[in-house]
C-alpha cells in the first residue's frame, strides 16, 4: 500500500530524461520546507492507473536563476528591505535537478532501476516523508547507490553523505540504527577497486555519521 498522502508538494517537472529531471518550484517552497540538497523526493503520475505510479529521486542541485532585473539590482548602491521582500514574492522558479534512483511498479513494489520512461512535464514533485525514505531505502539491496555514483557534474561524495544522514535518522527513529552500517559496507564494496574515490566518500560520510 502506498501511504504518501502526507508528502509535501514541492514543484512541477520542467524537463526530464531517463536519468534525471529538472523541477521548478517557488522561492517560498525553498524557504518554508525541508527541501534541501540530498533530500529524497518522488514524482507522482497524473493518473492513479499509470503503470509507473511513482518515480523516486534525489535532489542533486538547487539553482536560483537570475534575470535582467536581478542583474541590475546586484550593482545598486543600496537595497531597501522592501526590495528583498518583493524579490521573494516574484514568480521566478527555483530550478531543482533530481537524479532518478528507482520507481514504484503498478503492484506497489519499489525497484532500484532507472524508470522505463521519464516523468511527464508538469508532473508533481513531492518531498518524501521519513516513512517513504525508509520504504525506498529498504526496498532492495541499496542498488540505487550506483545511480548516484555514476552521475556527471555532481559532487557525489557529499550527495551520498547527506542522503545517508537523512536515511540514517529516518531509520533510527524507527529503531533500526544498523541501516547506516549496511549502507557503509555496500559503499565500500562498490568502490573497493577505486581507493581514492572510496577515501573521499568515507571522508564525506565521516562528517555526518559520528
């Protein structure tokens, strides 16, 4: 059963491929939610009868693109507080890059494979609840780690570390403090032939897992 009704809406898909997708959201959602680098998210299909009802991913980047007005304001001699407040209310989207990590099949099972097709534009993006984080991270054998490790133009060491920190807390809250040990062992197995990269990854993990 998919208990996702309490998930927090973040934004909508702007463009997508099989490996990642770009999402737009309001500045207020960035400020007033748990939206952050490394957060686990999901994209819900528009129709409940879709073969792939949900695609899961991880936030790999958050960008606030400027425009001509912002460029002019950056060189102004002084900016009153009202200007800052107006900027926060403008309808410019925050752009969020999400790496695809897996999907839920029509029978409810979660698999850690890339989705057979990308989400449609304007599909809704939601921030995963702790229960959804636990469900996704225990659905298989942490196979989704490989999707993060092969991502291009992404600080994968820090991304994995932040994700492990989030998932670790979700599991500890439900009495499973051993999840982080399983995750660390799996990461070591994946990178055992790349000592330099393994060292960087473990160093990043050391910043969040104490």
